[in-house]
């Protein structure tokens, strides 16, 4: 039954960071192939919630069942936000590749550039 819940966690969170409790339990039951009862799967899931592996998400859209994410999803999302913030901060201090004079002269020599191309050059 532990393997069923582990499979369920890995499977249902492949494409979304938040999942309905029913989807998590259903995948675990499907994976157990009748080897575990609903009560056993539910108990294992609740134990993992208590240990912090699954984290309840505040419901905002009137869904019937509770929704969960995982500690790993939270870690990955924080990592992504951190990388994006670092990249944005780094971009602010990188000097221009060419001088403003050269950029303007190049744009003037190429009037065929579209507005999008001019924006990209800037």
C-alpha cells in the first residue's frame, strides 16, 4: 500500500502542482490492484499528510474535495522563482552589448526593420 501511494504521488503530480484528494486516492487504489483496501490507502495517505509529504492547499474555487500539493512541488516552485529573480536581477546589471550610438546608427541604416525587430534590438 505504501508503494501505491508513492506511485500515486509521482503519477498525479506529473502535470500539475495541485491535485484533488480524490485523484490521489483513486490512483493509489488503481495501482494497488485490489491488494489494499480503501481504508488502508486512506490511512497511509493521512500519515503522509501528517509527516508533511502532502500539503493541503487552501480552497478558493468551491471544489468539493480538498486539494493537495507536495513538499517537493513547493521546493521546485521556490527554486524556479529564485532562478527567475536571480536572472532578472542579473539582467539589470549587465551592460549593453553595444554602445547606444552604434545601436541607433544600425537602426538608422536599416529602416526595413519592423517595430518588433527594433524593440528586440533595444
